C-alpha cells in the first residue's frame, strides 16, 4: 500500500522524519533479519594484530555485489589457514546498520573456508544440471574455422597464458591477428568481467573464434570458470569458444560447455590456427602426389599407346592385307587346279562318250559297209529313213547314204521279206 493509500502516513510534508529517525528505523528493519549464513568470495582484508576489529569485503561470486564484514581480529588470527583475497568462505553474522554514519555491514562471529570437497560437489551438481539441459550436447558444438580472420583472447593481463597463446599461434601462423581483452582470472570479479569481454568479442564480426585462457591453480582459483552465469553466457555466444583453463587434469565446467576443450593455453593456440610449416608440407606432399599421379597416368597412357602401336595390325598394316592376298592366291591356285582337274576329267569323259557315240553311231555303221536309205518326199519336206517298203513305192526318189557320201536313186520295185 502506498503512502497516499495509507490511512496513517509515516511522514508528511508538514511532519517529515529526521535523519536520525530514518536511520533508527532502518536499523530496526535490518536487525530484524537476525543471524544469517552467507557465502561469497573475499576481496579485501584489512586487519592488523593490534586492531580489535578487522574489516573484510565479501563479494558475490557471480554479480558485482558486495557487503562489508566486521569481525573480531582474534577470530581471524585464530584460523588454522590464514585468509587471503579470493578465498571462497561462508560467514555467520548479523546485518547491522550504523545510524550515526548511515552505513551497513555484517557483524560476523564465524568464518570458514568452503571445503574443496564441497566445492567439487557443487561443481558436479551444476555439471549434471547443465548436461540435462543439453548444454553439453555435441550437436550444439560449433566447428572451429580453418583459418580465422581474427582470434579473440580473454585472459589475465601479462599472464603466461597470454604469452603462450600469442607466441605459439604466431609461431604457427605469423599473420594471425588477435583481439585481446584482459580480465581478472581469479576472484569475485572474474565472472562478470569475462562475460562482458565475451559479449564484446562475440559482437565483433571479424572475431571468428574466442579463447578463454588461464594458467593452472587450485580448485578454488579455477572456481569462477565453473560458475553457472559464465556457462550460460558461453552457450549463448554465436562465436565458437575454446576453453583453455588450467592444465590437463583441471576440468572446470567451462570445458564441457565450450565448443572445444584445450588441455592448456598452448594447446588452444594450436587448435585455433593451423601450422603454416605443416600446411606447406601438406601442400608439398599434395603437389608431389598429384605430380606422381599425373606422371603415372601419362606413363600408363604411353604404355597403352606403345602396346597398341606394337600390335601387328598397326606395326605393319600391310601384313594383314598380304596375308589375305596370299590366302586369296592359294585359294585361286586351288580353284584353278580343281577346275583344271574337273575340265580334264570332263574332257576325258566327253572323249570317251564321243568314242562310244562314234562306235555306236551311224557313221561307224556306214563305215562298216552299211547304208541308210531315205525317201525324198515330193513336197520338199524333210527326207525320211526308209524302214518299210511301204515308204518307197516304185518310182520313189531315194537317197542312199554310205560311209563316204550319198547316192540318189529311184525305186524300181518292192519285194516283201519271206
């Protein structure tokens, strides 16, 4: 309910509160919160053995939010492991507002480090949660470009990780360009600073791959790279991200969310850009293999042509013709011989037949003393051989053929045979 709706306003223009009343009221409201357990990361520790009270700053691990702590100096000096900036701690205290100064802090009576086992358990719980959401799915991993136009690098200022990445990358590909943003890599300001740098590089169209690099350290030192806010920022980025946090055994959650996990910053540089010497060797090898393949192809074609040219039909095209000509000549000779034999055989057969005809024909009969008598018809038709006396009555004109000619005669009379 607003003050205009409140039947009894706490203050009015005519009856305003004093600063003292305001601060006293705020003190009462805050102290009603009671005792609380708070977790955060120490960023400032102001203490001296001679001081009764020590002052610390506790910062949220993922947001730019902090609170002042006040503790008995004896509480800090009695700790087995001294506190140092960047430590992850849990404190027990009561919110306190000091009306005189108008300041807020927490008065604590207990403080202890967050154990490594507890930190690892929280990291694994976050890892399982993000895995169930699909942030580790290989299908969403973006491939790295073969040769990026520009490499974005997020790392500590003047760090060994920065020197390793830049020197190794330039040694592999001297023309590589970097866009480097230095951020804290340890402590409570790490996560927001890295997220901001990631967003800046992701908006740069020339940056085609981003490396987040840090050297080795304890679980607590590397804890910012397992914070949920950073994982979601990396998953939302449109540019491929390489995680190069710590050494090979280190495994922050960022390794699972990033598109590529590098064992070390040096390994990240090797994955980001190709090795120009190796690429030249590959090119030389490819050229050699192509040249060898081309020479092999040419040699095979030459061998094929030589094989074709060595065939008899191409070596001497007339060979086949001459062979066929010889075959034709042989066939012609055989045909001539066969025809000659056939003609000779038939000639002999004809001669034999002629001899038979001559022996059995009229001429041979006439030569032996026989004669052929023909009657000559008066109408001038063909003569007829006389085989009966009926054909040549007396007075008929006859032709008598003998061996050496013919005799014309006339029939005088006819006589029947006995």
